[in-house]
C-alpha cells in the first residue's frame, strides 16, 4: 500500500515511518513508536502485525480475526498523542461512527519491552 502520509500523523511517508515495522524490517524503538505503528496497522487492516505486537500474555483476548474485523469496520480519521512516557502512551484516535459522526477513542495504553521488542499489554479507556 502506498500512502503519501503515514496514518500515524508523523508527517512522514508511510514507507519511511510505520510500514518498515509492519514488514518486520525493523522493530519500533519506543512504546510511542509501537503505538503509532499499531494505529497505522488498524488503518491499513494489518491484523497480523496487531496480533504479533500484542503481548503474549494478552493474545488469547485478541484474535487476528477480531483485529481484522475491527480494522475493516472502522473509518479511522486521525491520531493524537496526549502523553507519552517510557512504557505508557495516552492517545485519542478519531473515527467515524455508523452515522458518519466523529467519535473519539481515548485510551491510556500500557506497553512492555521484552527481548528488545515493544508489545501492547492493555489500556484504560476514558469517556
């Protein structure tokens, strides 16, 4: 897929930003980079990447088919990073609901560094 601007909002081309992580050319160097690449994976419906970057202790709750279904049934608009620290990223992901109204998924996500790779563990949602 050739995207001029990466969906993660970095302002960089997709093939220079998140796509190398999706293709396993390199690993996301920080929790925020992983979070951005996972958002991009939702936009491009890369369920394999979403599953593989979910911490192994949490994979039973997140199947590839569930990730694919979620990605294909959501029209993502933009990502906003609210706060980022070593292993925590708070973000707002904007999307269109079925009535074509903009809604916001606001989450504080927890990540874990294991064997030199970052993984999504879980998140706390805000209203």
